[in-house]
């Protein structure tokens, strides 16, 4: 997959003050986002968060009511989809059912008035690159789901676009194929260097593919950042709860200063959180402490263990085991090894890694 | 099979058999009578098989029977019906397909309102329109002409064909349209190269409905076609009502069968497609 002769480098995408309205309902208002040339940006969020709407606006498939969109520095807010230099891959593949694979891939070039011989050559080259050569004469109905989506990727690729837009391209595939194609898309990005804007509700796809993730909810951007940053330092309770399986453990209590130390207090629990780096170190009041399952570990004999509870359930996953325990302050999950994990009913002493914990203002949901 | 089920089965067969007989009997009487000579028609029961079958009445009906003053049989009417039906069907199906495509797949402004108006048009009895339409046609010189009657058929066929195509196209995923737009295709290109090739089953349904409806039409043909272009149904009416002495029932039966043979053939030949088209939803990509 190394040597696809690709003419265009990735283009920057600028979205400035974007507003999208369906009827009288604002789906997106005043949204701004800059995507770097060659970047793999993932729009992540639950259904209805506006991520597909944003993608369709970049594609030019829906009307924008305020703001501007530029690609490669060129204002394309009112441009037709074909004039934006984009290739797009859809969740339902959207292959033309009565055309062969080759015709599907060449349709856009033919509409653009390219000579037959050149179309054939480009289709051939792209098919070779995606290992679709043996399928060129087939109809979409004769292909498997994974093959269909590869053809759809080929159709976007053949047009030599600067920007690729993916609208949940793997959601209709089964788990194994999804994992395979995910890797293929990542390789594709590495070898093309094009800008890719990728919409998904699947956090694994987001974490594995993205240079940066944009987490959205209710038409608003919640956080923008590298996968590790989004995962490690979520900006608010929504982002913290949306990423990670099992979910981040939330303990509800309050933060107060006690004789020069900052303490987090919850039912049956007092934690010294002075060492946590906070953006808002003077905060006092109702707060939520967020701890990832991998940041909780069982305390060895003699070790200090501020949390204690009873194991209620274990989920052995093969390489690791999820252990659920009931604390006074609520139910928590721990990520533990494949062996030597406790059994339901066991008493468990737990040590939190506070350096990796998150604290949120319960009133606003924001990270402290 | 136990006794109860056997009885149930027998009842079922008896009922369907009776129903089939009920519908087939008139057809049998017509075919039998059309193959008899007039003396035989007079003397035998209408249910009797022809003793000496003859195609004489069919020849008579096709080329010699009198409709009013003209005694040239139904053949002129047959060809008139063909030249009325073919363009009317093609145009009304094509326009219905374009309308349905525009209404279902392009979020045109006021699309719902336009569709509602069209449906109202489809449900108002069309006899109401005849007088104003005849007046308008005569004002623009379209009365009693071939284009006039074709236009009437196209106008009155359009609501139903639009409805059929709109419902079929509503099942096409919007992603397919979006993909074609990203590929740079416009309204007509998407219609011609993506949508129309997917439409075979529903085109068959629309063609069958329109072809049988227009072929069987009597009223529009009588009013709008004029003397030279009278369709077969109008000529048949004239033929059956023309009276000189004894009523030639054998010729009437043959003439009626000749008139009905086209829709009958369409149904028989395309029945499989028809059912498939009605049952078909959107074509899965």
C-alpha cells in the first residue's frame, strides 16, 4: 500500500462560525473548527449530536445558514459538492446498484468529462491499490459488505481528492471486518497523506484512527484533542463518561480545604487530593471524582488503601478481567489481570492512582 | 390427513372452483358463440359447444362489420387505439417517473403541497373536468385530434403514475443521491444513469396500469379523439349498436373479444413482473 501515485496533498479545512438550521430548529450554531492539512480528524459523539450534519455541511450536501467553510483556503460555503475537491464514503456504501464496480468507481470521472482511456487507467490503478481488481466486473449485489465498502472507498479515492469524508463507514459491518477495515483506513491515510474527516459513534475507531478527536454533543463541541488527551484529561463529565469501556468510575462528594490540604470527601471516604494538578485549584464545593478502571488497583498486604468494598461481579475478557465492587460511595469497576483476580463476595481494598484521576465541578460538569 | 382437514380441503376446492367457474363462464359463452354461425346461435343453447367451429365471425368483426355507416370492421379502431395508447403510456409513465423522482429524492420547496394537490386531482371524478376541458381544447384547436386525446390521457394518468413512482423512490437511501451529487451528477444525470436503471419493476407496473386503462377507455376517446381517431372501444360500441335486421351475436362476441385481447395479453404475459413490481420495495444497494 505504499506507492499510490497521488497527485494532491492534504488540504486544510476551516470552519468558522457555522450555523445550520432545519426549519426553525438550530442544529448547529456558531461552530468553529480548524483542520490541519493531512490530519485525520474524528468527529465523535452519540447519535443526534450533529456530527453527520457537520460532515454533510463540509461536503456541501446541506445548506449552511451562517458562517463559512473553506478548503485549502478557498471559500466553498456555497460551492457544489463536486467543486470542493472531496471524496466521500457513506455508511450504507451507496454504490450504484445497476453499475459494475468499475463503472461505480469511474462514474464521477465520466461525469467530469474525462477521456475513457484515462478513466480506465485510473480505475485500474486504484483497484490494484485496494486489491479490487478481480471484482471490477461485478455488480454491488454480488459483493460482501466489506468488499462493497472497499469499492466505496475506491470510488472516493479514484477522484484524487484532497479531502476524504467518512460518514460512519464501518457501522454496517460485523466486528471482525470492522477491525480489518479500520486498519486498512489507517494505512490508507498513512500512504496518502490526505486530510480525512471521519464521523463515528464508536470510540475504538476514534481512539485508533484519529490524530485529533472532536467530541460533540447537542451540536456543540465538547473537547478537541489528541486521543490520549481526550481519554486522560476529559474536559467535562460528558466526555469522561462517553469514552472508555467500562465507563470511568464517578464518585460523588465534595472538595474542601482542610488545614492547608485539599480533601475530597464522600460517603465513607476521605482522599487527600492536594497532589492533583487542577486548572482551578481554589475550588471548593460539590465535586465528582473520576477514576478510570485501570487507575484502581487492589492494595497489597500492608499498603494503604483508602477504598474498600465487596466484589459483586467479575468479567474475564481473556487478556484482562473487569472486577466490579460495591463501595459506600457507589459501584466501581477495576481493570485487573487475566489471573489471580478476586471472586464475588471477596473483600477488596483498593488503591486509586490519583495522579491520573479527574475532578469535575458537579454544578457545571467541567473539569477542575 | 385426518377427516376434518380433508373436509376443510374439499370445501376450499369447491369454493375456489365455483368462483373460477363464475368468472370463466361468460368468457366461455363469448368464445363459443363467436365460433358459431348465426343459424347455430339461434338454434342451440348458449352453453353448447360449437358443432362446426368457424372463424367467419372474427373475420367479419375485424374487417367488414358496420359501425354506423362505415362497414370496415374494427381494424381501423385497433390501429387508432394503438397510436393513442403507445404515446400516452410512454409519456404518462415518463412524466410520472420524473415527478416521483423530484418529489421523493429532491427536497423541492412545497413538494408536499404539490403532491397533495395532484392527489386531489386524482380523486375527483374526471367527468367533472370534461366540459371545461373540451371547451379549452376547442379554444386552442386541440379538440377532435390525436394530440388532444393523448394529452388528456397523459394529464389524467399523471397523478397515479406520480404516486406509484414517488412511493417506490421513497425507499431509495438518501446516501445514494448524496454519493451521486459528490460525483458531480445533476438532476437529469442522476435520474437517467442511477435512478432509472433501478426502476424496471416499477416501470412495468406503471406501464401495465396505464396501458390497460388507456386501451379500455371509452369516454375520452369518444369526446376528444374525433372521427378519424376513434379508438377500438368507441367503434365497438358503434358496431354493437348498429342494427340492420337480426343482431349478429357471433360477430359482436368476436368484436368484443378482439377489443379485450390486448389488455388480456398484457396481463397474461406480464403477470409475474406485475406481482414482483408491486411487491418490490427499494432495491438494496
